[in-house]
C-alpha cells in the first residue's frame, strides 16, 4: 500500500535564504519583536499576543504538526499579521535571522525533554543557540527560560553564564532565578506543572 503523505508536509517554513530580515516575516511592521523557541501546542504564544497587544511574536517549532496547527490558530483569531509559527529547527534558523539586535525578547519554555545520553545532541540550549540569541537581542532585551528539571536549570545557568553579553536578571542581583513568570502568559507544560504542584525553575537574562 502506498504511504500517505503527512498532512503537515506543507507547514509554513522560513524562506530558503541564508539571511532573512526577521521583520519581513510579519505583515505588521511596528511593535516589539519576540521569538518563542519550541512553542509546542502554542498556549504561551496565544496568551502572549493577548497580554502584550503591541508585541509581534515568531514561533520556531521543529514539529510540523504543531507549528502548522498553532499558525492556523493564530490566523483564525485574526492575529496573522502579528504572529507566525514556522516549522523550523531553531538551532539552524536563528543563525539566518537579521539584523543583529532586532529582537526584544526570546522565550524558551520547558525545552530538552530527553533523558538518554545519546539524545544530548538534540538539546536546543547550547553554546551555538545562546550565541545567536545574544546576537539577536537588542540592548536590554530579555531571554526567559523555564524548566521543571532542576539539573537542566543548573545546566542552562552554566551554559548561558559563558556568554558575557547576557547578564543575569532575576529577583536577586547577580542571579537569573525568578520566582514568577512576569509575561502574563503560560505555556501548556507550565500550566500542567502548576496544576500538578511541580516546581518550575524560571530564569531571565538581559542583553548588556
Ligand atoms: C517539552 S516541549 C515544550 C512545549 C512548550 N514550550 C511548552 O512549554 O508547553 C519542547 C518543544 O520544543 C520543540 N523543539 C525541540 N527541539 C526544537 C528545535 N531544535 N527547534 C524548535 N523547536 C524544538 C519540541 O517539538 C516541543 O514542541
């Protein structure tokens, strides 16, 4: 029997260029530009559009199914000019985005759900991605990361500390740790962690 094509093969993706003007991805030309890496089922992205009516948001989601479904949801709500979700690997995509300093905020919620050593190569947060985030953030721009795994939080703190362009911006001076999510929007996994009473490790850095 012939194999059926995935219904998501045509999920929207970044243009096939080495350098992409990030603002050109959206019809709306004004408002802070925000990136969400791995939005999954998209709750944060949709809530964020409501919480920050002037912000524009681009989601980069490696799973075509979720990128397409969330992108369709955004458009169905009439928000397609302010937001897109594209089916791309953030580890490759960020390096193509221009210009430096174009982005106000980067959100990464509950990345890296892999436990086997051989899956470490899939990790999103690594030195290459952190370097691209630091390049893309404007001065004072924010990187917000959350996870429900303490070891991963420690790993991210150590990784991000290596990039001197990013300064810890948590509750206490010198620490990236935040007790609450200040962005008026929750991710699907965050909501579930809250409902299950699981601790969530939240961290923020700003671009020097
Ligand atoms: C554990 S899920 C969390 C989903 C969502 N952020 C949340 O908090 O509910 C991790 C998400 O990151 C996506 N992801 C993993 N690697 C990625 C990559 N290299 N680029 C873009 N998205 C990625 C996965 O497909 C998945 O949707």
